[in-house]
C-alpha cells in the first residue's frame, strides 16, 4: 500500500528495490515471477517520517536512499539491507529528493525540489561539493539521471516539473522534452542504451 516513487535493480538484476514513500520503507521484489517480496527495509527506523523517495546502487552492492522529509538525510545500506551510514546533505526546497551516483562511486548528484542540481561527496564522513547547475526559469527539479559516461562530463537529464531538461557537462540546458498536456514531470530513468529515457507524470499518471 501507499505511494511508490523510486526503483532500481541490484547489480545482479535479480531483485527490484522500490521506495514506498508513504511508509518510509524500501520494498525489495524478486525479479522472477510472481515477483514475491524478498525483503522490506524500514528506513523510517533511522529517519521517522522521512518518506523514502529514491534509491540508487553502488558498484559494491551498497544502496543509497534519498528522503525529502524528516531529517532529510541520505542513508547507505549494505547489500543485505543493513544500515551503514547517514549523510547530511545541504538542502534547498525539500530534503534529498532524488539521487544518482556518479561512476567514480563517491560523487552523488541530487535535487531538493528547487532550482539547483547539487553534488555531495559520500566517501568517508561526507562533504558538500559545488553545485553542478542552476536551472533556468520556474519549476521544481525532481528526478535526475547522469548520462554516459556517468561522471558528469556527459551531462544529465532532470525532470523539472514543466518539462524534462537535458544538461551538458557544464550544466547548461541543451534540450528540453515535453508532451502536450503533461505538466508535472516527476520520475525519470535512463534506458540501458543511454540514448532514451522513461519519465512519469504525477498529475496524470
């Protein structure tokens, strides 16, 4: 039950990790039909009312969970779902809404329901990094995904409410994507081919 927002496959591609926003949990499904629940990770035990919104995997099997509410922190868990660490990211409009981990495995790109695409170093104790971009115009930045090669140099996509924006490696908007009548772009995932993407609109479903 509740509102599901983000999802990510683990490295072995045998489990789908989903964020249950309403109950502040990560619900893990077996990929094999009939897609039974393999595990439930209660991120609310560390961050009550945090509303788990996004999840992303590291190469070593650890996963990170972003929270727009509660203490706003990003949490890291190991492959078994055991809590490891919290990171106190600087926020803008609302918490650590959506996150994506760069190929260097230490730089986390994220949005906070504002106009910035922000960065944070998740190595060691963690540290804030300079912002990647300030988005032009009005809107609310939600989901983002790094484009190949995944280190920021190829830019990224961001669901910016009114449209989806493509940013280059310098953080400049080089393209926008939209569909008539769709004005609340919220979720986004890059296709494995690296040249197409899926996006969801919360206003129309």
